[in-house]
C-alpha cells in the first residue's frame, strides 16, 4: 500500500510563523524534497522569480508534485469566488486565472482553493451556482497549463462559515464540473467533515470517485470547549483525530480504491506556532503520518 500513499507537506501551515519569509518555502522543498519521505508539497503563492525557479528545480530534481493553494486570493476581502454579484465573481476568477502562469513557473501541477462565504440560506443556491461557474472557468484555464484543480469544502455553521460545506453537496458540484472538465477533484479534510457533523467513513465512501487528496486535520467537537472549531491543532486528545483513527481512514480509502492508480497525496494539517524551532512541528507530524501508515501495513 505504501506506493498508494503519497506523503505531502503543507508548507504554509506547518511552518506558519515563517511561511512568508523570502526563500523559506523554496528551501523546504529543496531540503525535505531531497530526503525522500515527502513526494508532494503544498505551497502558497506570492513567491518571487528566484524562489519560483528554485521550487521548479527542486521539483524536477527530486520528481516531486507541487500543489499551490490560492487561498489568499479567495480570502482577500475584495474577492469572492462564489459571489452572487457577477462583476465581483468575474474579477475574482480573472485574478485566479492570471496567477496560473506564476504557478506554472513553480512547476505546479495542481492549484487549489476554497469556496467563498455563506451568503445565508435565502441566497445559498445562487452562491453555489456562482461557485460552480467559477470552478468551470478556472478548470478551463488551468487545463491550458496542464494543471489539475482541487476544491476543499469547508464548514458552514461552526467556524469558517463558507457557502459549500457538506460532502453530500460538494460531490454533485464536482461531478457536474467533471462532465465538462476532467481536471477537477475534492480535497477531503477530516476537520471540516467532522465539524459538519458527518460520519467520516460514510463521507469517504460518498466522495471516493471525486476525491484526489486527503488532509488529516484534528478538531475538538464539543461546542462548549474553548478549542472548538477549525484551529489546525495537534493530532490526538482532546481532539477526535488519533493516529489509530488516521490509520483506519487510510485503510478505508484504500478499500474504496480512492486514487488507487495515481496514488493519494496525504498531508497532516497542524499549524506551526513555534517561531524558534519551527521544524519541531514537521518532525511531529511526520512521525504521526509514518505511524498511521505503519498501522495499515503500508510500509
């Protein structure tokens, strides 16, 4: 099973305090990419020409896969990928499309983004329709760069409050886009699924034909807890996501044949908080992922 799991590193989250320092992301891709454990890296954007070149070279030298999150574009206050206002939606899509040639210079094979804010129950249908249109347009443009597009559904009620939440709503939208564009898929994030009150394994089965990436993210599910919400907390108690649960999810993904031909990129999403020893977080999450993989006999 080891060749079916592709360990992936979420550079911007794991090294959160230093993620924007010049040369930092490039050095992580170079150094950790040459070690052999991570075969996929998930980066942010805004890198200068020199850094883009370094990332591309490291990718080619070590045969890595690079995903770029366009989250900062979709989080900007003046942009909204699922805006009901057609002008705002078009402006957002235009900026996303324009960012693709810079992504190409990093050797990016997948770009990913999240839905816009929930406009409320009375406008939600229009918001989802707008999101579908944006996704189609980005997929069409990304195809010209031979890029894949991944979407992460969020939680709607608890913390991030995005228009697209439940897996049962995300799958039909992705499937509908797939009818026109084959270069689209869904990132399955355990935190959002859990916060939406979904059963992880039921949702995993539902998403098996549209899922292309797995994020292990832990949450505390008790609303009274000060830790409640999508805080990218460490794996284990008091959150619901233990190493044993991670291994069961990997086992199920394998049983469902998710990405069985290409391999399933799997990242552990724990936000780095230590400004001094920022590699400590990476060592901890790597150990957790290796343990979960070993539990399913993936070595």
